[in-house]
């Protein structure tokens, strides 16, 4: 960049040279990685302490202490073992999930260009240290705080720090060794260049940057995601059910026989039994497994809960370039303003793209792939492209003359012209001429061609500077025509998304005719169109109404993209936005699901929740399917845990009213709960039925409560029938009663998993082998403990054959009825069967 920078820097050579690798390594060891908030992994002891301080685990440990204090060391030992097993399983799976996420985040790490040992090289942003010299161009984020050494037309977006929506001009510091307080001479982490280029000397990294201090202060108050809100709602539902049953049992026991230790332990066991304590682990493993599977499909998840939001997405906003087109733009010809040969247009374009500063676009690459003009030219000054002007200008010295060459969007460029080149002469750009050119622009757009306008203005040879005011009184030369062929796979990918209930909306800066031609070529299901000018004329309320009906948005300005996203969200939609440019970052951040691609600008990738390693909507459609599979598996655990636990605990609470003894000892309740949790560990790996992934899904606590209140009491009816059989038909004593009901309870709890994991007939939807293994293995372990001498230690007894046969018949009858009722229980709002 140094050969292109103006002579604005007055820096010392030693500062400009940057660091050597050895010194950089020493500083990195001293100051640590360049991360705004370092996600420090807790130690094993800290993880254990965190879980032991959770309320439900604390209740268990209190119960263990009371048992030990009263001499019941068997209960003390079993409770402690159960707590330790649950904690160990949770920690092991959490660490495994963290490893997966860390590896995925590392695969899309942002890099920066720095000067090391006198040479430019790319390194990961987290390896940058104070003293590094970093080169930035438009579209790149400042990786740390620093002083501007050199700049050329550098404008920075500092909205992330200041909230100011307008770009801020930057200039080189008079003396970088004394940074001072002038913000115009400094660049800050979290901000980005929107135009021009600069070199900065890094002064602060990581948490010591302004962005780092803000990030650390707001990290604890980050608003909950839709997924986290759903989990909280589930927790509140379980808390209410638990409170009701525990108070019910304590009051009834108090009235019948006073509050004994056994009654207290029974109430505590009920509370634990009602709580799906492995839910956090199940969710973490399910989400991490989903993220790992999505990575194999070239979709990298930066925020685990974004998988849920991706599955719930019902609107996708995307640009056309790279997603609907091949992003291989080629120059197919140039056309003079009078319709004649466009050689002069092509030459002017080539010199503009070659000599103007700032980031090059794919249009520049297509132009520079052409042969260089025979004549030579020298850059005097330039104004790089920015999103406000939507053009780039370069002041050239060719031969004896000095000339300004401007390229940009044809419609915008025509507004700056008052003449038009016709052959070797110029003529006024009157109304008729302007109408003719606008008709030509529209006609070429309908052919699928993208146009770039070119204009010029002559200046005296002595002119050596350039300002925005010089971009007026131009002579329009003509157009360059480009073609970005449609992707053959785009139609199929959009069809898959539409069939999955995701409405695709195109948000593009291109002309209406170009977008309309692409839609017709690909036969995309799109209706309605809004232009940027029409959007600007609409108030927020009016825009909310229009975005529901419109699928095509053209000539959209960067700030209008985020307006569209916010309007869709206010309309009740779950919105995904896919973009790759610096101007897409606000919309990516505003969406429920921010999507970007691996080769996007730093700002876009940092704003995104999910990154596609392949810029293809087909890959995104795969990601949506995986997101819905993940959500479906989490809901399986929620339904199984809430309904089964509630049914069992309700049965025990009711039985405690009429039985002269507790239906299960506290230890037996805890054992039942532990084995049932183990049986569900395979859920994260289970398949989901196609119909459960056909539409967007969101947390529906009403449906969960409906399922719980149907399937739970159904289980209780059969439990009460079991109680009646055991007391009236078999006159079972306490140990036989508890053993028989434990066998019936755990058998129905585990086998019903294979029924309620699918809305289909259970025999038509096979579970994953991992789920079958954990479920049947837990059932085998339960039966082995209860029906062998091992169970004597836990208060179990041998069961006579008639009792075993009766328990088998009751279990079979329950499973048959559960299969018939499950679709009624799964029906949610509007009669839709939940996943």
C-alpha cells in the first residue's frame, strides 16, 4: 500500500517497520491473545462447584447430610453416588461440546495483514500485539486500538462504539510515538473502514481496547436469545408443577402422620424426580452434535443456540451475487453513449480500476482481466468508492492533459453529467437524451446484464488534488456490460427452502431489470418489488405492511437493508439475513440469524452467527434441515422428561394419600430418575421424521403443557391400576409392592420413548442405534438391579411369577393406549402435530 499512499505520514522509520517475529512472540506471551473477551475454561473443580451449587443438587446434598446425621448411611452413600454420576456425565459432555465449538470457531478465524520482519503477511487477529503495524483497506475491521500512520481517503464506521451512523474521516497522527487524544488520528477495535485505506500502529489489544472494556461490561447482560427464552419458559413450567406436587405431598403427610424424616425425604425425591436435571447437558450435546454435523455440510456455527433460530427461520433475505449467481463476473463488452464502439469506455474503465485506491470489487477484477490500453497514464489523485457516493474517481495525467475518470451506477452517474460523448463531439444531456439512455439501461438489464457507467471531466494540467465537488459537470462516455451467470442449482435450492416453509426475499443494490431477469430465468417464486427510493418514502409502520407482501427489493442502500430486516421482525417473522459485504453487517446483526460466507469481509463474518463455507443456498437448506432436526431432538427430551416424570410423581403423590406406606422409598425414586435419564442420553444422535422438519418450529409451552397433562395422567391411571392390583389382588407387602411398581414404572417410562419420539406409528420410524442402546441398556440395568439379589441393598424383593406377569400385562396395555393417544397429545396450535 505504501506506493499508493499520499505523503501525509510523518512517522519514524522504526515505527513503520513493525516488529520481528521473536519480539512479537515475546509480547504475545506478555500481554496475551488479542481477544476482547477471553472465554476462559473453568477448571474441573470450578465446574464441579458450579453444579453442586445448583438448587436441585443442593437439595439432594442436604438430604444426604440429614440421612447421614440420622445414621442412614446407605441413603447417604447412594444419594452422593447419584449426584456424582450425574455431575460427571454433565461435565464430560459439556467439555466435549466446548471442544467441538472451539474447533469450529478456529476454522473461520479472522486474519489481518501485518508487517513482520519487514514483510507483509497474514496472521490470525488473536496473534496481534502492541507494536504491530497493520494494513487496512475498505471492508476490513480494525483488529485493535492504534494510531494512524498513513491513510488515503480513509473513512471509518464507528457506530459500534459511538452510535454515530455517519462515517468518520481519519488522518495520520503527527507523531505516532505520542498518540494524543485526537480520535481522528486513531482507529479502534470493533470499527471498520468503509472507504480508503490506512496503516495503523497497534497500541492496545484485547480487553485493554475500548471495545474490549465495553464487551466485558455487557457480556453478563447480553439479552437472551429465542432459544434461551424457550428454555426459561420450560423451567418455569416445571417449577410450577414441582411446587404443586411437593406442597401437596407435604400437606397430606403432615395431616396424616406428621412431618417425618421419611416424608421429608420423599418430598425431596419428588422434587428431584420431577426435574429433568440432565436437560442442560442434553441440550448442549444436542446442539454441539448438530453443529458438528452442520460443519460436515460446510456450515459453521459460531453461536450454538443459533441452530434453533435457523430451524425456526421462516424468512431469508439474501443478495443475489454468489447465492443465486455464480459470482464469476465477466466483462462482455462496452457500449458508447451513442451506441457506437466502446473502446474508449473500456480504456477509461481500465485505468480507473487500476489506479483508484480502496478495496477492489469483482467488477474491478473483471475489468483488469482485459488487456491493458496501449496508452499510459499516471495517477495524480483519487477518491475511492464509498457507499454514500456509490462511485470511484481517479484524476489521471495522460500525455499533456489531466482528466478525471469516474465510474459508478449508471443512474447515479447520469445525475452528475450535463453532456454526453457522441462520436468525437460532445452534446448537451437534455431530457430526450437522458430518457434514451435510461431506456437503454433498462433494456440491457432485462437481458440480465449489469451495467457500469463511465464519465469524464477535463482539468488543467496543473491540477494535483481531488475533492467531491470535482465530481460534477461530467461528460457521460457510455457503459461497460457485465454478466454474472445464474447458478444452475439456485432454483432447486430455493425450491427446497420454500418447501421447508422459508420465504426467500432478494435484497439487492442492482437495478430492477437485472433482478427481475434473474428471477424469471431461475423461475423463482417471487412477487412484488420495492425500490430503494420507495422504501425511503415509507414510514416504519407502512414498511412493515409492505415487506409482508414483497419479495424483491432493488437499488437498496446499506441502511435500508437493516430497515427491511427490522420491519420483517416486527411483522412477527423469524428472519435470516445472508450477506458478505461491509454494508451487509448492520442487517446481519439485526436479523434473528445472521449468515455470512467464508470469503466475506471481516465485518460481515464477525456480525454473523453462522458462516457458510460454500456460498450456496443449497448448503443453507441443509443447515435449516439440521437445525430443525436438532430442535426436534431437544423437544423429544422435553416431552419425555416432562410427561413421564410428571406422571410418575403424580402417581406417588396420589398413592401417598391412601397407602399406609410410601409407594417408593426416596432412594428408589432417585434410582428410577437416574436410570431414566441415562436411557435418554442417546437422543442427541436420533433421527427426525421428515414431516417434523417440514415447517419452521418455535418453542410452544402450551403444546408442552398439553402433552404433559395428557400423557402424564395417562401414566398415572395405569400406575393406580397397578397399585390396586398389588394391594387387592396380590396383597403384596411393602417390599414386593415397591419392587413390582418400580419394574412397571421404569419399563413403561423407557419403552414409551420409542413411541413418543415420533408422531408416526412407532414401527415406521426407527430410532438411532445409540438411542436404542442407551434405552434398552438402562432398562436391562433397572431390571437386573430390581430382580436380583443386588436389589436387596436398595429395599427390593424377589417377585412371584404371577406378579411379574401382571406387571407385563399392565405395561403392554399402557403402551398400546399411549400409541393411540400420542398424536392427540402432540397436536399444537391450529391442530398441527408438533415435531
